[in-house]
């Protein structure tokens, strides 16, 4: 196959449209060195220095073709690089070299020796090939979409290939990947549309083609979708493949000498975790890195020697989320395998550290821990009983508990309580207690101020201090159950009052003892209640929530027990009950609900109630502890999931979300609702009854909504029905929904904690302890601790685990692991390298559907507002100055907010006096008004002479929202702000200044809204019934024209374009006059309320209907046009673009001396103005029009009137054109700027990305081109 040379399509047009900035999907990344990153976005090749944090160059390499890949080769001294840049059917060679001498502008020099090479098929991969014992490439191999390979000489890439070979399996492939750098060892992995990966070798060393094609060496079958990418390991023995089925599969290839390798299917290891299609997966020495359409980058554990072993299967270690919208397209790893760069569909580029991932993957060797195992010091350093004969034996640790910050309290065998600090590495004596000699149960509060010790004689010893840094400990004693062993303790800190600490002490065959510690001076310890347990229930987890008044217990038998707190235990009674309570009277707290086998027969090891404000994140630290004993770890009975239940909120009731984790490896999510019985739904009253009379408070029966009849419920209720309870009864009801069950591990879940709106699970499986992020589904920390142990603690202050600690007890010593933030000093004191987390700010995560420049102000850089499918409103600033030090110019985001619940389809600016307003509209009938303000810009020119400045800040305040109808499925297709005369608001106060907005809807209606921002009002003043539009209107424009009948008065017209190809002209002057009278009627100072909104008027029938297109009118613009003649007659020029690829121009007369009705003076339809539908149109002036289309071409048109008066026609001409780099362009806007070297027009084109172009401003009356 011979390639064809073609030049850059923008060459020769630099004086026409010059691309100033481009922000689009980043499709290719490659590290040049440890610090230099090559970036392919659109047709541009850029290089970013991660140390100096600046771009080294930005060059359009492929013209209008998007870069899909980079093939790199460097010389031996790493001073020169040759890069093959390819995309679609195009390829170009770029040579890079280090600049010798001092670094002035850029340390890299760039040369492009040849133009673009064009091939006849789609290029999927390229590979440089070397001669034996040579460092210089001699050939370039290309893999094409029809599963064949062509090899070209480096010296003659434009000539015929020196070698071409077609695979024996002739299939269309979606991906290809080479392995090997010599023709004799070159392999190709082809990803087919038949869900298979074919690996075949380029066998022949001659230049002759093999007719039947080389045979396939390996067929990797198992995916359930088409293949999107493959990667080889360094030695070629392992292959990763990614697919439409959302999985990553890792394959170990059989030996090449195995004669039965084709008959033996290769069994892959399948990695689940991504929630959408996976695009790529890199293979590192010890990790895998994958990117996906779900906008995440995942890091997986990987051992090439043992990855197929059951306990060594790859696990998700990190899930990085930093890109908006859909897809991460590009990924690269630096040569040291320390940093990962990702490029998203939003145009953003981010750097991620692999050091933090490896830091949290700890092996079995104690050297991998950041602290050596801790044992007790010599007994003589803390001994207080020198004559005790027991001291003849060495002392050892019996138990321990973690105390923030990075400390612990241990109980020794001889009865000593000792404090150890990991920071100072010093021991200190807390107390000597003979009662705890030989046995001690320890627990601590999460703030580290309280340590509770339970003895074998049934006494609770509470040690407390004023703050976590105090070295003096006080003690309180309380015999809980004399003579009975306390076998477990649980400490709960009140979120309402940190001085109140609740302690639950467990005694075998006895109720759980509820103690309350009041740290107010003087400190008191009170036995509050006996928590009655159902039969055969041994609690091991607790959750106490004063807001809802619920106490939850998880039992070792798999049950969840629910208690309602009586008023004596509620927060409002805490002070009263702790001082005035009769110590001889102890409250009996009975359960109101017992759910058996919530986790099968396995223990419920953790339970908690989620925070009630879903929008606020908890800032408290979390401590998880556990006692793990040997038991049968077989999976319990799986209960069916039910994720489809939805329950309407009942007034007066409160829903809370409850999470539970168990040793069945599953997480349960439940919802509990409590409320007064009078608010109980009627259909649930049939099963209502009351508890037994000896309960502390009346509690109405439980309403159950269970997922399975296997659940067994026990509830101590009396037979009284809810219908017999009076409305004023203080009774309440409880409703439970088991929402869903998710099994996350084959091992045990020993703890759950919710931090920063992320649910973290503490998991033991085989020999490892793992912190699993349930929200994002990946392992955040993994420590080879040897398996479950008698005592362990996990503590973290945030969901990132930046300062997490894991302690466990093994072989009479305490082992510790601490995490450290990668960008700071590690525990060893060695500082890690700092890199910018964000290289390039991203834009919209989905397609941009609308954009518009803000009204210009002197001394201000252009502001552009944009909205898209993501429902986000963004306001960015365009800097038209570019220098050698800043070769890349992007739209700098100043403000972004997501207030629209659906797509943001259209927007429009309006300026009233010095105030700028922005109107946004889109799906669900949402129409919003914003006031945009900015501080006075300060002159800060880069060269000292610029009179243009960046905004220091920008504020966008939502002022008003239009009311919506009952059917919010209607979409606003377009809006237009009516330009009222200055006198309209001059006589009114600022609080009554109003604006009028016309909107067209997808239900074939037109509505006219009035907005008074100062009063935050937007109300309907007129609407057009569905009698005039029989098809959906797509565009609307408004214009004010002088009346010919009544000189000195203005007429307000609306023009709409719809899917039937018609343009309709409406006169809304009557509606405008009506609202003017209504607003002026309130100038006396009375502020109208929403009830005083006027009754909407009905718009009159259209004055004129113009058949402009054969199908939909996508875009519409209108402008006044005054002829350069003696009459100076003012007419209207209407320009429209449609789905029929036509550009339609219509010249309207605005009326006569006796009638204001418009009439068509001339019309022109330019057929095939574009190769596809026209999606955007702008009028620079009455004589020049710019159009954009889905063919990505941008054309500047001019027109002239030909013929005599009354028989005129319009002829259009192309002035200039260019190809835009924005895919699927949907909108275009422009702004004319006055500069010292002449006026210029700045264009912004948006679609899948955003591009800013600049052009000299055309003159309105100048003929620039011959007519078509």
C-alpha cells in the first residue's frame, strides 16, 4: 500500500482563522522523561514539564485529525527522540532534542522533517523496528484495522512498504498492539469484534508476502464484548485485554514451544470493578493500571509469578476520580513507574502517585512495617511492687487499646497499665491495679481521653484525663456485676455533648450494663440501664443515636436488636438523670425488635446509623476494634436482595439509614423509620399493637417490610390494635426496610465506618487485613498480618487514610502500621518528590450544547458562558495573549455551578445599565436568571504595556426561577431576551426593573416571561397556544423595529424556526405594553407578590410564515439592515441553517406607511452550504455570516443583492473557511474586540470540546469574494 502525502489543511489560512485555544478530549499520553509528558489532544502535540509546571511547546501536528497514539524511540544518551504521531489514517514524524546551553525559552527543540503521511486504512498501532546491534530504528511497522501489517523503511515512509502481511484470520479489529522491536520477533495482538484476542507472529524475514497469511499463535477467548485494548508485559508472557463487558482480563500465554497451545484454552484472571467500558490497562512490574468510560483510573495488585494463585489474584488497590463526565481516554506511566498521568474526555490532565499505593500494600516481613514490633520494657523501669515474688518471671502484654494520637495503653500480665507513644517512643506508667493481673478487657474513646478496663471480678475501672495530651490520669470505679467477668466493652461518645461517654459492659448470661461517664467537674460514673437481651443473643457491636432515640445491637448469632430510648435516656434528660437519679433504681431497657439471621448464622460485627444530613460529611475520627475467635467461616445463607423498594416520606416520621457488616462477608443496608402513631400510614395500622406494660415507655408495634420470608422476627408486643389508640397517645411506630445486601469478600467484615461520605470496611481474609472502600469499590490498604488475631485496632481520621494506623497483637508483641501522605515526609524522614496533581484544568464532562460571550467591558478579557449535557454552567475567560513561555492558551474557568437537573440547552446574556444578567434554560422546563458581577480589574499586562487584565474574582448569583408545569418532561429548546428601549426602565425604581425572555418549548409552545431580579420574580405574561406551531420549535429570536405607521414607537417581533422548516414572525408588542403598564402601576412603592402576577395573555397569530428549509431550522439570527441609498430604508435580514444542509437568507420589508405587516423582499437558499446539517450561525455584521456544521467546517459568508427593485435576489459568497477541531459542534458565538493593531473577531465553537479562533474583523460594505 502506498501512502499519500497531504499538507496541513490550515496551512495557507493563517491570515483567515487562527486557532487561539483548544480544550478537548485528551486521547494520548506518553512520558518523554521522568519530568516531560507528551500530550495528544485533538491534532495538537504538547509537552508539559512537571517540575517547572509549564508547557514546552504546542504544535498542530495532524491538521484536523485527532491524535490517537504516540510511538516513541530515543537514542542511547537520551538527548534525542523520534515520535511517530498517528491518528485515523494519518501519521507524522516529529523529532525532539534537548537544547544545549542555558534554558532560555524551552529546553526542547522540535523539528518536523516531513508532511503528513496519509494511508488507506485506519491505523491502530505503530512500532519502531531496529537492526541487530543498533540503537537507530530502520523500519516502522503499522497495524491496520483489517488485521494486516505493513512495514516501511524509515528513509522512505512515503514509498511502498518493504513488507506487507495479512493475518490468516481476516477480520475487522477494534484494537491492535505490537510486541517486539525486530521483524523476526515481532508479534501483533489483534482485538476483534468477535470478543477474541488473536496473537500472531510476523514470520518471514523476506520482502515477499505470504499468500495464506501467518497462522494465529494464540486465541484468547472469554470476553463478552468487543475488545478495545491489549498490553504485553515486558517479557511478552502476560497480556491484558479490556472490553465492552467492563472487565480487565489477565492472560498468561503458554510456552511458544508447546505444540498443543492452540488446543489448550488460556484461562484468564478476570478483574471486576469498573462500571462502564474499559479502554486500556497498563502492565507494570508489580501493578496494573486501567482506565474506563466511568471516568476512573484503577490500580490493581499484580504479581507476575503468582497472579493465578487464589490468594494472589489481583485486587483493586486504588480508584482515582478526578475527571468529569465520561471517559478517561489517555494513560501513561513515567519511566520510574512512580507516577501515572491520565487524560479525560473533559480535557483535564492529572498526575497520580503510585508511591501511596505501594505504601499501603504491606508484605509479611516486619521490615515492611514502619514501626518495629512493640514489647514491654524491662520490668524494673515501671515496677511498683519490688517484693512480689511474681516478678521472678518476665512480664508480658495481656491486652491493649489504641489512643489517639499515635499512642496506646497496654495492660500487662502483672496488673500494670502502661502508656506508649509512637511519636516519642517512650513508656509511662498509668496505674497499677492488682485486680487486672492476669485478665483485663480494654476499650477507649475515639478522642483518647478515656480508657475503660473491665476486670474478671466484674468491676469497671474508668481512667480519664482532661485532654489527649495530658499525662495525668484519674480513675473512677464501679462494680457492675460483682463476681461476674466482664468479657467485652464498647465505648460510645455522644455527638451532642463530648463530655458524655456511654459505656456498655457485657457479662455472660446477664443483661448488658449501660454506664454513663460525665466528665463535667466533678466527673461521675453512673449505671444507667440494664439492656435486656433476647434469648441466645451475645452482642458484639453497638450503635447509639440520640437524634433518633435508637440503640442497635449486633449479635454473634447474626441478629440485629433494636431498642427505643426512653425519655430518661434522651439527650434532654441527660443532666437530670445523672444527678437526681436514685442509684437503687436501674432502668430495664427492653428490645422492640429482634431481626434474626440478618447475616445468616454469622456474627454481625459492625453496625452504625448513618448521619442524618446526607450533604454533610463527618469530621470525627473513627476507631474500629475487634476480638476475633476461631469459628466456622463457611458462608451463611444468602438472602435475596431487594433494591427496588421506595417508600414515600410520611410527615412527622424520620427515616434513618443503617449499615451492618458481618462475618458472612456482606454489607447490609437497612432503613428505619420512627414517628408518632397518628402519622402511621393507614394501610399499616392493621398489624399495630403495643409492647408489654412493664416497658419504660409506650411503643407501638413494628411494621415490617422484609426481603425474604426466611427472616424471623421477635417482638414483645401486646394484642392491643393501633386503631384502638387515641390520636393524642404518645405511642410511636417503627418501620423497617431491608434495602439490599452486597457481598464484598470471601472473608470476614470486622468493622464499618462512614467518613467523608465514603463507607470503609475492615476485612480479614486469609493472611491479610484490608480496608475496602465500599463506596468506590477498591482496596485502600492491605497488610499481610498473618490473618485474624485476638486483638486489633484500625484508626483513621479521613477517608483518604492519610494518617491511618493499624495495630495487631501477635507473638506477645504489638505490630503497627502507619500511613503517610506521599507529598510530605515519610516516617523515615525522607521527603518525597512533589508533583502537581492537576496539569490542565478540564472543562465540561459531557457535550457542550450552548455558549455565549458576555457583553464586553473596557479593560476586560472576554468572558464566555457555556452549558451542556452535564447540566453545569461554566463561565470562563479567554486570554488572547500568547508568548513563548505560555504556548498553550485555554479558557480559564472562573465560575462553575450545577443547578440544572438536566441538560442545559440554551443561554442568553442581557445588560441593564451596569448590571449583567445571564438566563439559562434546558430540560425539565427549567429557566433561571443569574446576576454576574466581578471586581474592578487591575491592570496586570504581562509585558507591562497591556491594558487588559484578568478577573480577580467573579460572582454569579441566582436571582429568579421560572415556575414549571406538572409535566416537567418538556424541554426548553431556545430562549431570547427582548431588547427593551432604555426608557422602559428609566421611570421605574431599581426594584421594579424588568426583563422579558421568550422561550420555545418541545411541546410546540411559545412563552413570554417577565423577570424582576431585584424581587426574585419570574412570571408568565403571554403564551402561544398549540394552534400555530404543529411541530417542535427549535430556535427563537427577538428584535425591535421602528413602527412605520406610528413614528417614534417601536414594535417587538419574535421569530421562531421549527422542525417543519418554517420561520414564523409574531408581533408581541401588545404583550410588552401590557407588562409595562403592570410594572409601572406599582411605582408607588408597593411590592407586588406572586399572587399579583398578571394573567397571561394569548399571543396573536403569526404575521408571516416563511418556508425556509425542507426540515428542521436548527439556528436562526436576525439583524436590521439599512441600505446605503438615498431612502436609507431599514429592512431585516434573517439568516437560518437547517438539517437540509442549507443556508437560507431572507430579506424582509418591515412595513409601509399604512401597515406594519412585514413582507418578503428577497430570499436565497444556498444548497449544500455544508456537507451535513448546520448547527451554528452567527452574524458578524449585516453583510457577513459565519456558519458551523457537523462536518466540522467553519465558513465565513458574505452576500449581495442582485437585480432591480421588486425583482431582487440574494447571492452568497464564501470569504474564507477552515476546519474546526471540535467534534460534533453544536454552538458558535463571537465577540468583536478593539485592539491597537485593528479590530478582531473572537469566535468560540463548542461541541465535544471548545475551540477559540480569532480573525480580522471584516468590513461590512467590502466585497471580499466572487459569488458562488
